[in-house]
C-alpha cells in the first residue's frame, strides 16, 4: 500500500509540474503577441491593438512615396504635364455684322469681309444694307477689312480697314456704316475721280485696262480650258483688269473691236482659228501697240501663218507623257518669274518645239531634260519667254496642260505676271 501511495503521489506531482509549465508557456506567447502588434501597449489585449491599427493613420510617414491625385483643372500644381482644356470654356463667338454701304445701284454688287485668314461674303438685305455672320475665336484681335465691289469683284468701290477684337460672350454684333467706307482711294485710272463717283455720274473712264480671253480650238481641245479661263478672270480682277471672253473669233477679231483691249490672251487655242481678214486685223492690233499672251497650246495654233509663229516665238512639235520636271529660272527680274527660286519643279505636259526661239526672244525658263523623260531639245530647252514684236508685246508659257496647274499658287503668279506684261502694266 505504501508503495502504491508513493507512486500515486509521484504521478500527481509530475502532473502538477506539467500543468505549471504549460501555463507558463501560454502566458509567454500571449505577451509576445501583444508586443508584436503595438510595443507601446504590451499590457493590452491583441484584439484592441488591431482595431487601433485600422482606424488610426500611421504616425511615421516620412519614408513613404505616395503621390496625391491632382485636380485636372489645378494647373498651378502641375509642373510638366500640359493643362487639360476646360470643355465647358467658351472658345468661339458668333459675330453678326450689320453693314451699310454707300448708296449705289447695280445688280452686280458684292461685299466681302476679311479678318485674319477668314473671308466672309455678306448677303444683301435690301437697299444699301448687307449682313454677315460667322464664328470667330474669342478674345482675339486682327485687322478687319470690309470691301465693297461692283461687277462681282472686278471694280473696288470702297473699303473699311480697322482693328477688330472679339469678346468672350457667346455672340456679339458689329455695325459698319456707309461713312466709314473710304471710296476716294479706289481710283483705277488715276484721274482723281473715284471708281464709285465715276459709276454714279456715268463718267467711267474708257481707259480702264481690258483684256480679251480667247480660247477657240480647231484641233485638240484641252479639258483645262474652263479652269484656265476662271483663273485668268480671278487674276485679272486682282489687278483691277477687266476681262471679256470669246471662244469664237467671229465678230471679235475686227479692227474696231480689238482696239478695246490692251492684250489678247490665247488660252490653249489650237488649229487654224482665224480667217484672212481676222489675221490682218490682229496684225494691225499688235502693230498699234497691242499685247499678246499665249498659254500652252497657243503654240499649237496657226501653223500656216508665219507672222503668228514669229509672234508666239516657236511652234509646238511633240511632247512626252505628263510628269514632274524642273525648270531653271533664267530671268528673275520679270513680272512672271520674280516670285520663283532659281529652279522650279512641278508636274505638267512638257512641249518640245520645232525650233529653239532663244535667238528671237528673251528666255524666262529653261527645262532640265535630265529631270524628266522624253525631252528632245537637249541642254537648251526654253519653256517660257517674252519679247517685243512688230510694235507690240508677246509673252508665252509652255505650262498649263493640267487642270491642277490653275490652282498652283506659283503657276497662278506666273500667269498674272505674263498677263500684266502683255497688258502693259508695269511694263519692263
């Protein structure tokens, strides 16, 4: 019994030791867990420490690299990124123009406004009143030019030039009155009487520059003739030159009628277009100081009339396919080439001529046959020229076969210079 009692006591003692050890370990783990969550609150429970961590911001953020979101409209806080435009901001304004022009009766009047690069044609309301509307950028200042025309742009009657600044509202109205138009500066014939006053009192000068555009064909007829005529009419108007158009010589090539013109432009003519009497009338016209301008196929005209061949300078022979080529400028002082650089590259139908006209004319442009295929005249290949002939003036260009030619700024300037020379305007 005593032995059994002794064993029991030993087991009880060992069990107590185990319980005490387990209790001590558990206490140590709880203490370590609490210290890992918040070392400043080692006596608090682990659940309370977790709640504080979620709800409270960290007290030490110096080592963090957080970038706050920027307000897209706060441009002061953006250093390198471009500002985002405000889609709600007003960036255009509707401007309504009410225009009163000087009193004048005609069925061919026109009023045009130019502000910077914007051009607006006004609408006639009645009597002397016109109106126009367009959208403009807000808060912008440009020179405003209002011009009053007759003959739909051919004769300038008056103009207003003023600096105009748009506002910032959705719309605004501008009034231009008749007394603001300067009419005295527009005196095409220089006789001291304005164009407007001459038209009002019926004393319009008969000395106004006038040109005949002639496009009769008895051979090949180019599709570009209509474009050429339109371009020449526009260019003539820009130089205050009046134009008439004829595609038939009948009743036009007479001594009396030709006397009305300062120049006759043969616009892509072809074949035998004048009879004997008409040829004589045109010869007399040139001998009286008239002007001639020939465009492209004008050299493909009147092969049996040697006088005409000498006037134009050379007859057409052949041409390769349409392609790009370079022309060298031989005379940079002439009205028709002064705007060009030393060379001019463009696309057209490039003529070879039966003879080289250099000995009889002043060459303006020379083709570089190395820049295209099919040329047969060699290193000396004139392509545009001018000369005085038999008492008159003659200018010719081989360009102008394509419709696109007549929208090219450089080619249009080339034509205008030739027109001015033939008509005797700023004659060299």
